[in-house]
């Protein structure tokens, strides 16, 4: 045991009347929602990078957090893991997520870095034997080190491609060894700064082959989890190739991977792409590639990826409505890819940020479930398309322009516009949220 959390006791559900800050008011893991435990719907995960590795820097200033495990030895990495599992226990968290660079010190060579990774993976594996917390996903950090400044898979230098492929192999091994339920790829540097030095065709071919190798390796080692791409339009690259869900789907189709790879959708990334979170979720669900979510918002005014904990029940309810409508998570979950504000120095801040976010998500989930159970929204949606139930109308989808032209003339078709009833549906929505 470390003394980092100063004896904070495990957080329990005490209901909306709770008086302590250190209580769940709405998140009750055992409460049944649409026939399933709340914990099994939400599948919360703590992100190792923001919670334990991020030093509190911003573009104008350095480290604000002074954590006793900040350092680059294996002993520091083990203390970081000890503190991580203490937070998981305080929160009763079912899952965590990590990048290789969050959990191990960098070595002097690839082999030494990999040996460090596997040493810490063994250590985390031992801790997991006596913990309820499982691995939602693992991933490789292919964006922080200077070698990745011009990309990983899409780098013009084949040696960086090689380094990245070798790194992903060891991170997939690590994820599989810890029983990970997914493996994520986020391509922060897979994009460009200027077209003046960039060959888009080559970079797309490299990215396509790289992802195909990831899928081949998954099958080779018998990894049962899902492979997920995390879309983001820009930041750190000026333009990123995995811009949004629609772009990723086009890329997957191009390389024949649409049945092998799904998406991990982040609220903040959706906002950066000029979409709502629910748009990205609904689109992924309709394409059959909805995998998992990163539940962290951006600041709407700054235009930056500020990775803040969620605080808006109405906004998050729209997201869980789409997730529930799609049948809920299978291997995916709700990862808080969220960091404290850099002035939030206290260990209590780290605990209570998660407690508040989990309560927001729980309220949102319950509101979304109540709306689905009520059913009126889905009845209204179905009614709007009811004309397509008639066989002569459905037949148009396998017909041709000539035949439809003849039908319009023969039947004197002359459509009468009908109300979309948006405000009435918004009123219904707001009665639940
Ligand atoms: C960046 C992100 C990433 C991804 C993570 C997964 C550093 O905006 O969201 O967090 O979630 O890298 O690979
Ligand atoms: Mg993310």
C-alpha cells in the first residue's frame, strides 16, 4: 500500500440524499437497467495516461503535478501501478486502459524498452490476480517520442514504420497477456503538416498495409478482443487521416477491413470534427462498427482537445440513447480519457473527478433507458417512414428510374409534405432528461 490517497475509503452508492462528497449518488453498479446491471452497461475504465502519467503541462507551462512516482525507473513504474490499483479499488472500477509508454520506462534500445514493458506487464498481471479490475484496452503510444514526429505507419522513413510495427506487436502481446477486451489504434501523427512534403497515396497504402498486419497478427495469436480505430480530425497533426467515423469507414472498405475493425469514438474528437457525439455514435452503429467510447468533453469555446471529465447529463443522455438503441456495448466500454485541470493538485481531485463523471453517466444512462422503455420516440420515428412498409413503395429500392418515372405518371403521385414534429419530440425528450 502507498499512502497517496491518504486513506480514502472505497466509494459506495448512497443515493441522491448522500451528504458526503465521497459517495455515488446515481451510480449503483447492481441497479438493473433494461434487464442488465448498470455496471455491465457502462463498463467504466480509468485511463492510465491522464490519471497517473500526465504531469499537468500546457502549451505555456510545465509540470504542476508532483507525484512521488514521476521518474524513469522500473521502481517508479511499479509505484505508479500500485497507486493505479489503489484508485481502481477506491472507485470499484471494472476496467482500465493503458499505452505502453504510460506503464514502462523507455530503454536505450527497442529490446530494452520491450523488456521494461514485459516486466511491468508481469507486475500488473500479478496485481490483477487479486483485483476485480480488468483491462478494457491496450494501445501503443506512437505519437509522443520524437521518432514519430512525421507519423508512425505513415512515416516517410521505413525504419519508423518498422519500429512502429514492432511496437504494436509487443503492445498486442501485452494486451493479450493481460486479458484485454480490445486493442486500440489512435493515429495522432498519422496525417500531415503540409502537403508540400506529403505523398497522400503512399501514406494511405502504408496505413492500409499496417492495419491489415494488425488484423492478421490478432488472428495469428488468437486474440479474441476487437481491434478499434479512434477517429480524430486534427491535433497534434494539422490534418489526421482518421478524421471521423465516415472517413474511417471509407478507409476500412478500401482495404477490406470493415468486418475486422470497429471504432472507439471520443466525445471531444467528435466535437473537433464538427459533429455531435451522438452523430458519430449513430453513424457507427448504422455501419456496424460501433466498438467503444472515450467519454471526455472539450471546452466548446477554446476549440482545443481539453479532455475534461463529462459534466452534462442532457448531453451524455443523447450518447447513451444511441448506444442502448444499438444494443449496448459488447467488448467496448466507457473510458474516461479525461484529465484533471492542471490546478487540481490533490489526490482527492483525482478520485472525485471520476466519482462525478460516473454519476453523470449513470443519470444519463437511466434517462436514455427510460426514453427507450417509454417507446414513443421510436414509434414516432417508425411512423415517419411507415410509407416504406407498402410493398409497391419498397419495390422502388430494387427498381429503376424508367419504371419509377412511369409509376409517378400513371398514379399521379404528388407528395404532400408532413411535419417532422421536431419540437414535439424535443418536448418529449426533455420530460425524461
Ligand atoms: C488523443 C486521444 C488518445 C487516445 C489514446 C488511444 C492520448 O486525443 O484521445 O489519448 O485515446 O491514445 O490510443
Ligand atoms: Mg481518446
